[in-house]
C-alpha cells in the first residue's frame, strides 16, 4: 500500500489505522524526518510530486495507491503510477464553491484528469475535516471563542455546514481501498447532517468547555475588512477574507451514496467534537471529553 502525503494530517491518520490493522504501508513523503518523527514503522520513500522521475521510482510496482496530497497533483500521480493500479485520491467539496480559488480550481483540474484517465479507483471529496492531530478548523475556532466575548458572523451564521470527523474520513479511505473499482469514480463524503454554522460554533464551544457564544450578524464585506489585520494581532488566529466569504454559501450534501458505496455511517458531531477535545483543559477548569 503506497500512501502519498503520508506525513500530513489525513495521511498520518490513515497510516496509523492501516498499520494498526496489520496492513503494510509504503509511505511516500517529501520529508523523511517528518515521517520518522511520527513514530510509525516503515521506511519512507522520498519524492517531491513536482519531480516526475522521483515519483515514478517511488511508485514502481505499486498496485494500490492512496494520495492524501492536494488533488491538483492527481495528473502527476497518474503519470507516474501503473495503468493497472487502483487509486484513491482525496479531493474536496471546495470544488463546488461559487467563488473558485486556487484550492477549488486545483481540485476540479485533478478530478477532471482522473475521470478522463480511465484508471480504476475513486476520488473522495470530504467536507470540512475536523479531529485530526494538528488540524486548524475546530481548534482554531475554539481559540477564537476563548478570546471573543461576541462572535461576529456573516448572515448571522445561517449558512449550512456538514463537517466530517477525521476518523470517518479514514474509514472511508479504508473502505474505498477494499472495493474493486471499475474505472474512475467520484464520491462526496460528509458528516451525518448539515447544520447552520452558528449551531456548529455552539457545538464547538460546548465540547471545548467554553461559555456559550453570543452572535452578532455583520455584513460579510465589513468582516473581510476587519479580518485583514488579524494576522498582526498576537495570540489571535488569522482569519482570511476568503474564509469569511465562504461562510455565506451552504455546504450540505446527500450522504446516501457514501453510506451505500462505502458502508460508513458518519459520527455524530457532538461525539466527534468530544473526542477532538478529550483531555484538554478549558478556561473554566473543566476537562472535556467524557465517555461517548
């Protein structure tokens, strides 16, 4: 099993699960020291995805390839890998945004190349991923909630989100690896149900043992102007204007195909957040993450 991007957040989570299940892993990374720092077994193969010769060498003989790198690298992976190998790529539901950026456009380009390749496998498109070690979605949000007595939200936080727990994404990848795909496929993987972003923020506050947030509706343009200097304020997580704009669009998806194809029923948000914050100390002196 060759895992590209094995030292990244989703790559490490997948490798831990595979190795824990007794599945041998061949990690393909840019930085061997970062992989070794993870403490996981396996000798890494070093390859920059922009260097075709090194990538071809790393994938020589590979029969199953998982790429946890950005989907824009799918053409390079396909060019370097065998025509008979089975592939699992990670894309993103960012491809559906009304405001395409480099990230979303790269996913679209990578998916188009994969679907046109005729190779067997699937590109999984996760929604917002939370719960991975070092992720900056709910952890960064919790840091903001600790500092802000009032939370400004564009549109009052009414737009829908459907985040997926990292453990569920890992299970989806493992399930995809067990399927004998015929040709290329594409599949959205998401949390159990969509909810307003304001409710998501409240759930994060509960899981992080923080006070209930108070919201104020602010025009998106005003928030984007205010977000620009956030990088200059010590201790305050940076909020990018593009992130604020994306809070205006619904990100809700039907997970029936995910359940039918992969057999994975996603974790309830409250349970996933409890696991994410388990063992962390909050300002009020409580310890989050009891049994779930």
